[in-house]
């Protein structure tokens, strides 16, 4: 990270020299382009220069504290060194944030797809619990949530459910939830008390604006039918449920949660746009199928990003070493911020590609 900051500072100085050249001043387009680059780099260079200045102050104060014979003066120097260290640590953290490339989807709303995988009816019950976990997490964050579509199971879980979550930073905080979630517990259907392993897959899709995905009316096949609940019972007596097929891709979405056909159609279209944007983004990253499997896996019991062990009341995330909690009940009630923060910190560290240390080779907060 240090070398990257030095390179950025060198580029900043070179731009400053270029901007002062007479020929640039006469070329408005070039002046505007260089000026924009200069301002963008300045957002990083100015805090970096302040960091280096504060770092020098900390080192000088620490040296005085070591060499000073007068006890009162030495104590004062140590206090100054401590204050400078704290300021340096704050500036270094800010620099890390500035160097991490921002995901263009981070501020978007999301559609969270939850599907029962290996484990039959127990997997469907588990999908239902994950649905509740994310719904409660949305409540804790002050976000709004709404079911886009659902396929209930006989015992009260879900074969599939899609939850729309709207709120600032929803995708940034939920994107690492994608993948197979494994549960180990004694199912309600188990009479012998044996522990079973089941899975449900989660996929977090950033929602698309209409301008991001072109959907031609002639590419849609829209079917309406009577909504039905579990067991085939009629929910209402009008044809309000909507199923939309996007003919070019074969993607099928539907909604029957609302009594109004118009509201169900709007929900289904939001979900379709999210699916199409997700598909387009995957194709840009090469091979849609491979990218999709990387996100949700196959759902086999051996695959998992996280394990929820009920007998031990333990939740373990398998992507961050040591990321574990014994507060399973609270976790399933939506208290997942600790894991979310750890996963975001790991993502930031990987993106930085540096060693995370200050220019002096130590942690920026250490002397």
C-alpha cells in the first residue's frame, strides 16, 4: 500500500507541473481533463501527506520521551506521541478506504433469493429460518423488506422465497451472504433424535434501474392466474397472480403476494430486472454458469460458506479464519453485523493487496 500511495503522490506532482504549462492553459478540454484527475488524486494525496506529517511528529515525540531526563517533560512527550499515533491510525484507515475501489452496486437495493437445497422438508424449514434472519436484519438496519415471490412448503418453510430489501448500503452489507448455508440439528421430522445436515442456498442480487436493463415488451410472455396458498387453497377469487417469462433468456419470475394484479406485475418486473442485470454482469465476468455456481454452489451438504450448529449453539463462517460465535439464537434473530463487518474487512484487505502496515513497517497505531 505504501508504494501505491507514493506512486499516486508522484503522479499528483506530475499533474501539477503539467497543469502549469502554458500550452495546457490554452487547451480548455485538456485543462478540464487534467484538472479533474488532479482533484481526484488530491483526495488521496492530501490525507497521505498529513499522515506522513503526523507520523513524523509521533516519532519525534517518542524519541524525546526516550531521551528526556526530566520526568515531567518525558511524560508530556509521551502524551504528545500517543495523540499523534491515534491521529495517524485514523488517517491510515481513511487512506485504506480511499484506495479500495468502490463496487458500483454497493448502494443498490437487493433481491435475496433463498432456496431449499439438500435435505428435503428440513431444508425448506431451514430456508424459512434464513428468510426470517434477513428480514429481521433489515428491520435492525431500518431498511424496508417485502416478499417478491414465495413457494411455501407443507410444514411452513419455503421451497423458494425472494425477499426484496430496500435501504442505504443494502447490497454492500449483504453481498457476502451469497452461497450455501449449512445447518446441523435434529429435524422436527426426526423421531430418533439424530442430527441431520441440510442446506439452503442464498443469492444476493443488486436491483436494476429500468435504464440499466432494456426489456422489450415483445420479449415478454405474461400469464395471469388465481393466487393459491399452501396445499392449493385459493387465496382470492380474482386472477391477480402474475408470471412473466423473458423469452430471449428463458428466465421466469412471478408474484402472487398482492391482491392487485398490477402490484404483482410491478413486483415481478422488479425481480426480472434484477435477474437480467445479474446475468449481464456475470457474462461480463465470463461464463455465467461458472459465476453462478461460484455464488450459490450446488447446494450439496459438503458445500458451505457458513455452518449453523444447533447442538453447540455455534455459527462458523468458513471464509474468514476464526470467524465464529456461540450466539446462534441472536444470530438468527438478525444480529449478524459482526460477521458482515469481518467479511467486508477481508474484502478490503484483499483489494488493497498491500501488507496493511504503515511506512515505518509497523501498524500505523503502534510506536
